[in-house]
C-alpha cells in the first residue's frame, strides 16, 4: 500500500498563503489520482482538490481560483498551493490516493492549517 507523508501546514493570516506537500512511497497507477481532503471541526471531510496521474485537475467550488494542485512525477510528490486564505479554510488537510480518481484508498496522517489574524 502507498504511504503518504504530508508537510507544510501551519498558521497563516487571512489573505496569506501556504503550500502543502505530499510525498508518496510506491507507484501510483495512471488511472488513479492524488488529492487533498480537509476536515474542519464539527464538519464532514470534503475533497478540496485532486489531480489525475495523467494531469487532469478538479477543485471544490470553495477553493477554485485560490488553490492550485500540482505534481512532480519524478519526486512522486503532490503539492497544494493555497493563496488568499480565509478563516474558513482552517482544517486538517489529508493527502489521499483516489482509486479511479474517486474513491480514497490511502490516507496521509494529516496536517493542520489554521487561518487566523
């Protein structure tokens, strides 16, 4: 099973930026995707962004135009660049592998993102 290790969370001010990284050990099928879920206190987990191994991306409406997901195939790493952060972006962010681009089958340990002045 693929192991996922996230880094890059922390504290940012509203309007600020953070970049999350997720390093995957092992290969990921070209029919699968990697992505980021988040879970805020008292709320359900939601898929924030995903990227197919062939490059197609998908974003939640709440982050479109602010977040960008990208990958470095050589490093087997996925990134989430988060700009124009809002307090409602505060959550634990989880890196995932998505079977067929849809079903989460591997999870990272999570990294906390807090947006506050």
